[in-house]
C-alpha cells in the first residue's frame, strides 16, 4: 500500500493555518499568568540566596533554559523570544517563510533569521516588555496603585521617608532591565513610588505595537 507523504512546507502551512484559527478565537487578547504580590515579593527576596534543588521551580527553569541553549537560542533576547512565543500564529508563518528561504537547520538559526529583520525584532521586544511587566501587575498595584486610590500621596507623608521596600526594589530592578535604563539607586519609599509611577505611566514604554504594514502579509 502506497504511503502519501506530505511535503514539509505543506505541513508547516497547515500548522500555520491551525495556529491562525486559534489566534482568531482569542481575538489577539493576550494574557500572561500573573503572580500574586506575596509570591513576587518572595521571589525578589530570594534572588541573592536562591538555591534550586532537584524538582524546584529554579531547577525546572534551568532545565528549560538548557533546552533552549541546545537548540541554538542562547544568543537570542529572552524579551524578544517571549514576544514571539506569545503570537504562535504569526511565529508559525514567520518560521515557515524562514525555512522556505533556507534558514536552519537549528531552531536558533530560524529564529535568528526572523530577528534579522529589525522591524520584527522591535515588534517582538515591545510585546515581550509589555508581557513581562504585566506579570508584575499585582505587586505594582500593591506598591503604587493603592496609594493613589487611598489618597496618602502628600509629599510630606511620613511613609515616604521609610527605606525602599522589597517589592519596590524588585519592581525598579525589573523596569531597569526591561527598559535598559540605569539603576536610579533609590533609597526611600517616596522616591521609589514616584519613579515607578512615572515609568509605568509612560505610554511610550507600554503601548501595544501595531505590526508594520510591510510585515503584515510577508509570510506569502
């Protein structure tokens, strides 16, 4: 009995079509699992003394990172990779186009080919920044938004002179990394409150990017 083999390019096109259907169902409404404020504070406290034993969250993350390294993704921006992975239909189309253009054989080669286009890279990095920051939403709300809603924003309020909190310090470090800005070396809760409110409220940093017209249908 003859076996019909589907050409690789046709299989990739079918995969891209299936992903597109899924993306349409979620209507481009992206969500990322948000951590609780307490868990985020715990993670920030543990940064300097983290010891990931077998089966721990750190061990699993390390194992997953090792897989990405083995397929050639060690030199890829994690922020851009998150933005790409968050759009599976578009990623499938771009992968299909890259393979048909001769990219490969490793996944790192294919993703590298995708990110060689500066417009694609910028788009993915912006989405990656947005999604990473959204994950910290609970802690930001606790450290900043609750002060805005309850009213104690008097510049002379006593809480402003207290040392910067663990949560604030972690949020500042996260923003510095995501936005590639220097550490402001904030000492008090008042300073951190104002800095976080300013950077979170800047629409330049957090506007969801539109795909450049020249990339919208470039998979064909």
